C-alpha cells in the first residue's frame, strides 16, 4: 500500500502529529532524523504524496506485492497479435453485394460470416473470389461452385454451394496463410498462385497480386 494514496491513513497521521506537541517541538534541533520527519510532516500537511520520499523502498514492496497478486501474470502475451493484417474487420455485407456479380451475387453476408468464423478480413475473401472467378463468371464458379480456385486431388474442387466454397476458402487462408505468418497480398499470392505453376499454362498467376490488391482496396475505400 502506498501511504500517500491512503486518505484514511494520511489523515490519522496528521491528527496524531498535531496532538503530540512535545514531538513537534523536538524538531527545532536540526538532525538527519528530524529533517526527514519534518519533511514527511510537511508533505502530509500539504496533501503531497509520501510515495516520493519513500520511493525506493515502497516501489520494491509494491512490485513484489503486484507480482504475487496479479491475476494476469500467467496469461499469454498477446502483443504480437495486435494489428495482425487481414484478421477479421467488420464490413457491411451490402458494400460487398454492390460489387459482386454472377455466381457471387448476393454473397456478401456469406462472406462476412465466413470471415467471422475463421477470423479473416471479409474484404480479402471477396477480393480473391472476384479475381479467381472474373467476378462470378468463370467456368469453375458456374459449374463447380468453386469461387476460390481451390484444388483437390483430381483438380478443381466441386462444392454443393457457393457458400460452401467461401467457407473452405476462409478456412484455408486462415490456417495455411495467415496462420503461417504471411503478412501481405504479395506473400499470400506467392503461395496461393505461384508464378510459373504447372497448373497455370497461360500464366494467369502473373496478375494475381495486382488483381487481388485492386479488388481489396475498393472495399477499403
């Protein structure tokens, strides 16, 4: 406890020192002890904090006491997760719906839900889906409900619905990209759509980073 912060203790000390006239008169003869005593008394009377006078000793006590009673001392340090890019940020689904067309039309709410579930920015999900499908018009989107270019053992995956594809995309990006420490669209693109990949004979991956970035920025405007 810091004495200067305890109103009750401070007032009790002042009253006691006032009553003891004999003790006060003893301060007339200067000495190291009396000077310190007078200084403490003056601080109390002027409502100053005794913490300044006794700082070295009291700080040490308080630090040890805090360490013993601090309920958060064993909690993990979350400082590195603060500001992590591409984690979930709220966005109005209608802002997404105003842009998406074709098989992606009206998928704003599904994209936001997937983003919430896997803690990933819906704007990134929408931007990748836009680029991968030519805004909902690609053959993979129309025939397989695949809006993220997700591959399986036998080539492009097929989904029962577009929302199912969006959820799978969010899971994959959260675990295998953001979860692996990839911090920007260029780093994600190098793994998601590597230039010169065998399954990209027309070199469409060359435009992945530029396209996704452009679509992503339109949601952040």
